[in-house]
């Protein structure tokens, strides 16, 4: 208690300092050379999909590959829509010369020569060029500009340029005799790796990959003779538009083939968002990848936003609207609703700012002893991904242009999902009829009164057009942001004295478009996928284990089995990636699933704890050592596969009569429950109402 009082005293002093704070970020929160003007969008071809994108033929590519050295690659995407602006150019991060000047109207970033502006670049184009690197035996990497090469050193050629305005990369192991040549490939083993990377981004920037990291990540495979290709749009830090990512990746591979010939196979490797890319591209474009090693993956980006965007709603309830706030500082009580992992050993991130936000609302701070994954891993996602007025905290454009951009994931995908009457990209997040804490109610861990109070007050997110930016102050001198609008609560619909907080129902056609355009994983692939991760649930890391099984459930429902997916989980001290590459090489080279291709889990010293078909069953050895947790939607009764955006509704009276709340008798609470859910509650015995019938699961 004394510690909390001291914390509050310190926060009160901070409150006094707020009058000295600035509303505008300092230089630390601005990218160099921001966009000066936003060019008009240029329309381009968008693939027309009527069934599923997997079965939709892609158009022929008219570009005459290979891309000549000294020239940029194709500018207009082939089938993923036109050119949208702004696009922030990341040439400085690549230590490259300024992009090519393409206008004098002030669109894009300023291009300077000897300190003078000679024009502007809106499309960030770079000419194709070669760089050479030395990979030392100890893993050190350095640029190579000629000279002797010793035994144990591996010479690597990197080609980079732009395709669809994004950087592309081709790494090839070469001999000293092939130095300064483009075509030499005598060390290539005729096998290709497409490297993907993760992160959370909403588009609007070119992005970049650090060559040294690309080499370091794949150094073992490069020494074995693999070639490696990638593109900056295939790093999800710079966007989750997987149609554009596919369009670009297919062109990068086409360029590679024009130079070196078709590979024996193409293997995807990458983590987090890079794992998502593999699940979706293996499904959507069967000719691009032959298999994938998906690290720390989710089956797609969209289905995780359902529970991730629930987190801030739940936090707002715990700290601001719950009648008994102290009750909800218990980690076990929070887990009843969140489902994700909790830990008394971890500290709550940004706890001082949470307490400050409570004080500014006249609430005495209530902080838990420990932390949850819902807070530590997902805090801030609603601001970055969901809020069109906020987006990235760092500025990509001149401040006067901020209001002209829809800074959200939904805005970046508006060409697929469509826009509302105010011009904002349709959000696909939906919680109409969701009964938070339903499992806890049925298990006797949550009283009927508390269940109704929670669902009456939890609310939903405002429509895009009504959202407001975060309330942020920047401390003087140290330029540190103070978030006064904790959990994006200024954008949360609140309950009133006489009525419950309304829920949000997403545009059904927009969700259907996401299904048809392959932005959701439906299990439509039979190609090998090795789903590999460290067991990070106890660390409250967002890369939790449950999504591996959500992907498996979708494969199983689609095909009746999931024989093409392996799930490997390891203690964080050991990474069985070399074993994964070797197994996938055997699988793809032979075209047959090896007998050794089994589910496995690994100990810290690398020994196999258990392997076989039953290790991930509820009582299986791997599931016992590395138990998967849940999420808020599953705790609300949603199916394990996670594809439930727009649930069918059943009126409360019928749900009670059907026994949906058994063994709890909710008959005495029918009126209160019906008032809380006037449109009805989710009927999970029926499929997502936005999932087209022709794409529905067959099992």
C-alpha cells in the first residue's frame, strides 16, 4: 500500500508537469525527410474474384524480365490494385542514394543534390544494382569490394532494386571468379528460399530489409548453396496487404527465374507475420511456394484481431467501468475472460501510465500483482491497426498532411474491403452477440450477476468515422510520450444509466471479400507446412501456441485431416530450425512425406520430448509439457478454428430454452440478459454468416 501511495504521489507530480508538455512529437518521433505532398491515387488492375482467389487465374505479366541493371523494375502492380499514396521512401535505411525523381509538383519525399532540392519522389524507385558481402566462418558479415578471399569465407552476391515500388532482394552464393558478375551461379544447389519477415504495419511506407540480417538469418542455407529472395512488402512491419505481397513476391520469383532458371522447389521461411504470409500464399497461389516453415505463426492476421481488439475493451472495463475494480486486478479472474496466459512474475507494462490515466478520471489506481499477455503483448494494437486517426506513432508525412490519410489497416485494404459512406475502410472487427465470459459462467467461476454486468458495460469500438486520435503529451527535453487515453478508451462505446453499451456489427460484404480474396486462412492447401515455435506463453509473448491449433482445425475441417501440417514446439533455449530445413528439403525433394515427418516437442538441450500423432492431444505428452491456452472469443464459446466474424444470432429466450447456459439456470435472468443483448446472442452451432456457402467447411 505504501508503494502504491508513493507511485500515486509521483504521478501527481507528473500531472503538474503536464502543463509544460507538448501535444506535438519531437524529432525522435518523426522519420527523416517526410512526405511533403500526397499524390492522387493512380488506378490499376485489381483481380476480380468470384469464388476464391486460389481458383482465379492470374494475368500474364507483360514485363520483359530480367530487369536491366541500372533500371527500376515494374512500377504498377500486376493485379493487386493501383498506386496509393502516401508512400514513405526508406532509402536512407538501406544506405542507398536518393530515389529517382518522378515529379516536380512536391509529391512524396524531397530529393536533394548537394543540399538543393532537385525534385520529388512519390514512388521511391531505385535502379537495380549489385552488392557483394563476405560471410565469415564465425558468422561475421561485411561488405566486399574486391580483394583476397580466405578459406572458410563465403562470397555472396546481393541484387536489389524495386518491383511494385518495394525493394526486392536476391542473395546468391558465388565464387571469387564470379565477383562483379550478375549471372554466375555455379554454387547454387538449384533450391530457392523465399524469406518472409514479421511485424505489425498498416502500409504507407516502402519498407526495407537489412542485408546483414537477411544473410545472418539464412547463413547456414546460403553455405549449403541455397539462393534466397525476398521483398520489403513481404515484411509485415510494412503492411498486411497479402494480395499486394503476393503480386510482388510472384514478380520477384519471376525475375529470379529469368536470370537463373526455375528452382527444384521454393521453400518459404519466416516468423510471426512472415508465418502468416506462408499460410496464406500456400493457400492462395499454389504455384508460388512448394512448402513453408512458419515460425511463431498465426493462420492469418484478421482472425487474431478479434480477440486482440477485445483486450483493450476488457482493460477499459477492469480499470474504468467495473463496479468492483479490485476484483479484476486478480490475474486468475482476468484469465477467465481473456483466456491468454498470465504471470505473477512479470511486471505490467506501462503501469505508471495506466495509473495516471485512472487518476485523470478521478479513479484511485488499481494495478494487478503481475501481468497478462492480453495487456503486455497486445496493448496499443487498437491505436496502431484500428484507429484511422492515429496509425503509427512516428510521423511518415509532414504534420499538415496527417488528416488526409486513413491511418489504419482497414484503410490500407479498402480496395478489397470497401469503404463506408464517410470514405473510411470497413473494419472487420465485430462483437455483436458475443457473450464475454460465457465459459466461466457455465463452469461456476462467474456469477450470473457479474456475467450480465460485464456484458452490459463491455461495449464496442466506435465506427471509423467517429474515432479520435490518442491523447498524448510529450515530456520536454526527453521527448517521451505520455498516453492519457489508456486503452483507446476515447473510442470505446460506453453504457448509459438506462441502457447497455451497444455492440459493433461489421459490414458483412467486407468480411465476405476477405474470405474470397484469401486474407483469411480456410485450410485450402495440401502443401507441406511445418509450424515451428518456441513455447512463449509463460513469457506473455503475443506468439502464443493456440494459433497453431486454430490453423490445424481449419485444415482438418477442410480435408478431414491435417496431414500436411506438422507442429513443432521447443523450449526457448533451443531452436530446431536446421532440423526443420533438413526435413522440408527431404519432403520437397522427394515429393513424398518422410516417415520422420511427425509432430514433435523439444527440451532445452535439444532432445525430443515426444513425437508422434498423439502428442498434441489433450493428454498428450507435448500438450502436458507445453499446454496451449485460449483467447477471449473461445472463452465466449466460439469454435476452436477462430473463423467467426459475424455470428448467427439467437434470441435469449431460445438460447436459454435450448440449454446454452447449462448447468446454470438463466431463466431468472432472462429479462436482464435480453436487455443486454436485444438483437440476440451468438449461435455458434451455425457458421459465420459472412462465410460464403461455396467456401464453407465440408466437415
